[in-house]
């Protein structure tokens, strides 16, 4: 299982317009991405900062159908649970 060191606020299941990428250190490792609607982007970014990580907000393009609150943990990232 993969576990992030912070609690992602529950999403509202609205269509996501933003993606908050979660980096360890100073953009050293892309570890996760959280999809958010405009109302919740800041909440998620603040949670990332509170967890000692670095958020980077990007807009998702058309054709991306994720819901607010969806979190993807990269298997090869710091929290992906892949042995290194
Ligand atoms: Zn939302």
C-alpha cells in the first residue's frame, strides 16, 4: 500500500480542473498528484505544505475526467511502496 504523510482533504466529486502535484524536497521527486476543483485546490495545497512537501498546481487539460479528491500516488515515488 502507498501512504502519503499528510491527509488529503476529502474532495467534493466535482469535475477536477486543477491538479496539485506533490513533490518531495525542492521538486526532487514527483510523488503524487491530487485532482481538485477550484474550490478545493488551495485546501489540498495547504495540506501538502503541512505534510512537509512541495505542491505545484497545474490545470488539467480538456479530456481529463477526474473528480475532485482523486489522488494518484506514483508507484516509483517516495510513497509508492516500491522497494528501492
Ligand atoms: Zn472540490
